[in-house]
């Protein structure tokens, strides 16, 4: 993982916490923490990807009263999967990145829905098939924008 | 080459075992006892998230100071008018209670708090308040606003606490109508979408006929909520249960999203409770010796 990747991932995590927790903007902001995980895990080893996901999941779950551990589980698996993806795809096209971010977010939401307490989670159709795909599109758009910005930077160099 | 391939395979196997361990650990964290989960959550909030939480408190205060001046002024004027018009009522009540030989009503102590919400996943219906056990707040204390009941404290740290509002699936409160004739339990019934979640008063007598608009208050029975906090108003019949009881939808007095400031009802001070208990004990001992 290059220093620039680390700075970008750290910046995204900081921005996520600042906007969501600090300014209370909730879902008005895309899930930048997951985006950071998806971007970082591609250049990390399998164990480091899963480890990063685990740590970020614990931070996410610190306000979760009913389903503590759901984000930890989901982010760990997504981090591990992200680290494996680079062995399967070269992945430099916009199409790949948008699909990667979209699926990453949807899978994260689906996994956390599975292990969440049944009394506290939304309905399957409502959450997994309607709410989560919309949030995934939002994350994908933000992710592609960030990726394009970074690619342009690296091309200049 | 063969050695390198073998080393790579070994490395991959180690990676796989570590990932498996982390996944197992995450599954264990889902099933940890509530106390252990609480301490992990508290530690993260007190360390990593503390600066962000402080920012949110400052932002919330600044926003409401800028926006709410006229509202607070209007509320103050209303309160002063009410106090002026009802000044004699307290004395009349005291005299009447004396004539009826009723005990003094338990006073409540309210701790003013600022309400902030985290935008992280899984934190729906949960809010943070900026005071904790150092201010006398304890688990299960009621959180109320000037309009009525907002929620209940669930986790307490020395200088902050986490509470749930009434839309949380674990929220329940014993309730009664303002005239004290009908009693029941108020809880949330989840709709297909979160916006369809509604408060329902269940367990009231089948023959109770509550009209829309009837005020519903906490009854103070079997729980930590003091008697008389407004929960909302009857909106209509939600359903009946095999001819035994009837349940009603309730329009809430407080919409959780609108609450920026609230009060935590911490009940009697410890010394008052102790004095009351000692007085009861001495009375019982005196009547026993007779």
C-alpha cells in the first residue's frame, strides 16, 4: 500500500466520522468509511484487509444498541474480499470501480442485515432491496469520483 | 522456485487462518453478553470517537442557539404566565393533602441535557446525552422534553450516556389515560417501513372506549418512569385481541428527530430516599412495638 493510498483512506475515514458523527449528517453523506475500506483493501494483504475491516466495524458499531457486531462481521468479510479481488481483476476501468463499490456496499449491508437482531432491523425488501441499493449507488458515485480525481493526479505525475 | 512457492502457500494459509479467526471473533462479538458489548462500545466512544462527539455537541449547541432564541423566549413567557395564574394552586394542594392526610408527593429532579445523534450504521433510535453518572443519571431514567416523554437512558458513563427514544424496539412504558381509568402498556409496533412505526397502547380493557384525542400519560407502575409524563394522544383503534383487550394507536407527544434539548428525570435524591426509608422503618418499628 502506497503512502498516498493510506492518506486517502485515512482522509475518507476522518471525513466520514466528521460529517456523520461530528455534523450529524447521517445518510446525507455516502458511506465513506466503507469506501476507504474498499479502496485500501485492494492494496493490502488478505489479513490486513480483514483486520482493517474488523477495526472499522468496531468503530461503526460503537453506537449500535441492538446489533453490536453486525458491522464488525460485515466489514471484516468485505475487507477480506476486497483484498482478494485484485487477484481476480486488474480493475482500472470506471465500469469495474463502479461495480466494485456498488457490490461492496450492497454486500456489506446484506451481511450486517443477516446477523442483526431481528427485532431491530428493517424488513428484507425495504432494507436489502430498496434502501441498500440506493445507498450503494450513492457510494459508487462517490467512489468513482474520488477514483477519477486520484487517477488524474497520478497521470499528471 | 519450489521453496518460494511453498513459502507463498504457507503465507496464504496463515492469512486464511487469521481471516478465519477475525470472522469468528466478529461472530463472537455479535453474541457477547450485553455488559461486555457495553464496555467495548463505551471504550470506543471515549477514545476514538470522542473528538467527533465533542464537535457534534458544539455544532448542536451553536445551531440551536442561533435558531431557538425566539422559541425559548416564547416558552419562557408562557411559563411565567402559567406560574402567575397558578401560584395559589400549590398552596391549595398542600392544604388539601394535609386535610386528607396524604403524604407529600415525591419531587422529581430534572437534569438538563443536550441530545445528539450519531449517523453511523445501526444507531437508529439511539441518541447521546452530554451528562452521565457524575450528574446523577442512572440506567433506565426517563428522558423527557417540555412536550412529553422522549425515551429512556440505557448506558451511562461518568460524563455522558446513551439513551433510546420511543421508536426503539426495546422501548416500553406503563401508561394510563389522564383520568386514570384505563391502563395499558405502550410500545412500538413496527411498520413495513421505518416511517410506518407507530406507538400502540395495548392491554386496555375490552370495554374501554377511548375517543381520539384522549391524553395518555405514564402511569408509574412497575417501571422506572415517574407517573404523569405525557406520552401522546389516542389516535384510533389499532385492533382487538379475541374479545379480551383492545389496543389503540397513539400520536406521540414528542417526535424524536425534533428533540435537541431534554431533561433526564433522576427521581429523588439519594439522601431523600434514604430518609424516607428510615422514616418508614421507624414507623413500622413503632407500630410493631405497640
